[in-house]
């Protein structure tokens, strides 16, 4: 399979505090990779380093085999590696439709008509096209997150990064967002998902990475990682978490 | 000459004689305050945007130019917030006369507008910085994450919300400028206070003349605050929105009105 991203020996420290140590893995087209681990294990930082919201302090990220920092402009790279945030981060001064059009028009230089057409297509896909005229403040959390996913899809990214997309949602709204993500996965979207939803990871992921203390402890298909974890740290984490969730 | 004997007699006498002049002074005051606030806003906006540009990566000499600009902008803000406008007017006006930038007898209006703008700009820079901080930084990150540049994110996402949030403070600045442009009488700008002083001095009726002037200032500031309130409402946009389509009929639509809900 074609490798879209290769993370090589990635390091990140804030001052003396080391958050990521020698992280290496690659993302192939169509992969759905869930990253699990306890809070503070560096999952979100890893995701934020991949699209340079945080500057890595060491190592390299390859995008189609070339250094992501020099191969193309940062803005183009960012539009190809989309991100969905825990706190949605919709643009408060724009309607739902405009939220999905702004990036297309500003970054991809799409015409207003094309941007609107594509925005409506993706809003429909996440079931939010009826709310195109609403403002973010008028939506529920689950609706906001679905719009945020549509906004990211409008850039036609090659990879979508999800940073705990359901952690800020009421339990009853988690399902609607996970359903949208599951649909994307089955449509072949390449996704990298930081999540605490173990059942989602087990059912949807093609690979699961378990992180602890800034390193990837285990990288395996979900069946293997959830039923026969090799590392003692993974076993311990799963024992604590699965007791509550599954 | 028939000299009035009562308070109201003096007021109507002064209005009769100086009404035209007061009106002219009102015009000058409004002009200086309005253009000063708008130009000050533009200055503040530019200063605030430059001050939020992140420092470039790399060795110290790549950071130096921007650091220097940041330093100079800080000096500007500190100096103009830290000295009274009345003193600034004297220094700038007579200073530029001394170095030959303007001659004795050239109109003071441009100089007055310049002084108010620069002074307001220093305050606005801080107000706008506050406005930028008030917009959740996640939105800036989201804009960056879909590939927008710092400038695009600022113009299309952060600043519109920042400006909305600081509208009350901008209103404050405008009101302050209407009142404080009166200090420009020290460089003989014929604004409202200056005209009041001329009228009062001619007949020695200070209370009556300045009573009239006070009323005019109050009318000005009150109408301005009302107008700004209206503008704020307009910026907030419609309170209702439409939901398009339903499961049975894709062409139906419902309008949700939040004020009723």
C-alpha cells in the first residue's frame, strides 16, 4: 500500500519536559489508526506535531516519502492533513455553510459556487445540511462536531486527524459522531484517531497504537491488541479501562 | 446694547450671537473625534496584528527584525499612553513647527487629527490585543489546520470576533475623544470648548456659556453611545435561522427564532 505519512524518530519536549520520545510509525492509504493511552501519555501532542500545530523538536515526518517541512508549503500540507478537534473550534462568526466554505475559498482558491456545492455535499454526508444557515452557537455539541468533520472533509484531505473527537460530548451525542466516523472509515478515508472509545477502536480501527510515557508501547491490529496484548503496560491499561467500558 | 439680566436671558442671548460658532465648533469636535477614532482604530489594528505575529524559527538573527519592531511598538504604546494628550499636542505641534515641518499660521486641523489618532492608536492597540485574546485560540488553530495563513485566519476568523467583543471599548474611546479633543484648544483648534471660551470671555458670562457647551457635549456623547449600541445589534446578526428540509419533504423549511424560544 502507498505510504502517505511516515513518522520517523519524532521527539517533542517542552523545555526539560519530554513529551514524545523516538516515535516511529507509518500511515498507509486507507488505514484507520486509533491511538489509545492514558491522559498525559502524549497522544494529543503526537497528533498536533503531525500537522505542526506543535513544532517537533526532533525527528522527521515524511509526506509521500519527502520531508513534510520542505516538500511543500505548510498551508498546502495542512490542507491535505485535516484535523478535527476535541472542542470543535468552529468559526463563531460564520454560519455552518460558511465554516465549510472558508478554507476552500481561501486556501484552495475555489469559486464561491464550487465551494458551496462541495460544502453542501459534505454537510449532507454528516447529516447537517439542514442546518446550513445556523451559527455554531445555535448547535448542540454533536452537531458542532459533525460540522467540524464536514469542514475538514471539504478540503479533500488525504488523512484526517481526530483529537479526542467525542471527549467533550454528552454521552447521548457520542453515537452520532462515531457513526459519521465509522461511515468515513468504511468509505476508505485514512484516519488517525486519538480516542478513549475502546469499543470504537476495537470495531473500526485497522491498527491500534498504545502510548504510554511518550512512547508507542504496542502497535497491533485491534483483535490482537485487545485480546492478547503483549506488553505488560498495555495489559494493565486495558484491564483498568475495559472494566468500565466494554 | 440691551444686556440680559436672567440666566435664560443670557443663554438665549449667547445662542443668538454665537449659535453659528457653537455649531461650527461642534462640527470640528465631531470631525476630530470621529476621524481620530477611526484612524486610531486602524493604527491599533495594525499594531495589534504585528504584535501577534509569531516569532520565526531559527537562530537569533532571524528573530531580531521582528523583535525590534515589537520593541518599537511597545515604546510607542508606553509613550502615548503614559503622557497626557494636552502635553502631546504641545510637543508635537510646536515640535514640528521648530523643525520646520509646519509654519506659523498653517491650519491646525490636520495636526489635531494626527494627535488624536496617534494617541487613540496607542489605547486601541491594547484594546484590540485584548479582543484577540478573547477569541478562543482553538479557532485560530482550526484555521491553521485547514491551511489558512496567519493573516487569513486573522482577517476572516479572529478579528471579526475580536472587534465585535471590543465594540463597547471602542465606543468608550469615541466618547473620550469627543470630550478630550477639548484639550486641543491649547493649539488654538476652534473646536467646541474653544468656541465656548471665546463666547464666555467676550461678556464675562462663563457659567452660561459653558452650560450651553456642556449640554451640546452631552447630546453628542449620548447620541453616539445610542448609535454604537445599534451598530452592535447589527453586528450580532439575526437571532433566527432556518432549518432546511425534513424527512418527508426536502423543500420544507422551519425558521427557529431564539428570542421566542
